C-alpha cells in the first residue's frame, strides 16, 4: 500500500498537489517540499501549482457564498458563530484578512464564503487571493525543500516510535484548537463590550 502511494505521488505528484491544496493545505505543501528535495518535483513548479490549488479552492468558496444562497443558509444554521467572526474580521481588517485567511484554523472555508456574501469586488478578491496563495505555498514548500532530509528523519522516527509520536501530535493539535478558540472568543467578547458601550451612550447612561 505504501509503495503504491509513493508510486502514485511520483507519477501524478503535481495533480495530487493541486487537488490536495484545493481541499486542505499544509500537509500537501510539506509533501511538495520533501518531493522537491528528493528530486521528484521542481521546487519552483511545486510552489506555482500548490498556489494555484489554494487559489482555486478559495475562489470556489467565494463563489459559493456569492451565488449559492441555499447552501449558505444551510451552512449558517450550523456555523453561525464562525460566520459572525468572519464578518467581524473582515469589517475590522478589510482586504488584508484575505491575505492571512489560510492561517486561520477553522475559518479557512468560512472566510471566503463570508466575503462572497458581501458586495466585495470579485476581481479584487481574485487578485489578492492569487498572490496570497503563492506566498502561502512558498512559505511552507521552500523551508521543507531545504530541510527535507531532517523532515524525512523525523518522519522515520515517528513511524518507528508511533506510540510516542501520536500523543505529541495530539497535544500539538489540542493546543492549536485551544489557541484559535480563545482567539474567536476574544473577538466575540470585544464585540459584546463595544455593543454594551454603544447602548449605554445611546441611552445616556
């Protein structure tokens, strides 16, 4: 199974990289960096194609937000909190939030959809999104390319000593989830404080 997966990656590496980056990201970028290090990919082409994949994914979510109201209404029922956070971030930071949306765990699909719901220029979104996607790809693939040997050593150790690796990975993911939950709570709490202050001022208190 492992040999088949390696063979598929070697044969269809760029296609897999593109599709994987459309759906998710960081693991695909690390894979692209490692394969570039081993000579199975060209690092410049890997950055270019991974960026296009990330770009295509976010464009898809943006146009879902703009033209598929039925899906959005369904999504709103289960993700209302995240849509509210995305709206607040866009309102506070404007266009720069498009550039950093890929680094916001839990909001990576919600933010493009949320922006699509607004009257934000589709052309402007596409331009910022494209350059953002290439920067995102380069930031991960190039270091993975230069550190490929060390990453392969770590992966080999993790495979051999999986009983140590799994708790470490689990702890890391738990910290990431906790950090972003705290970030989201801070945004919502700040909005609540601003609203309460505005109400007091309106009522002359």
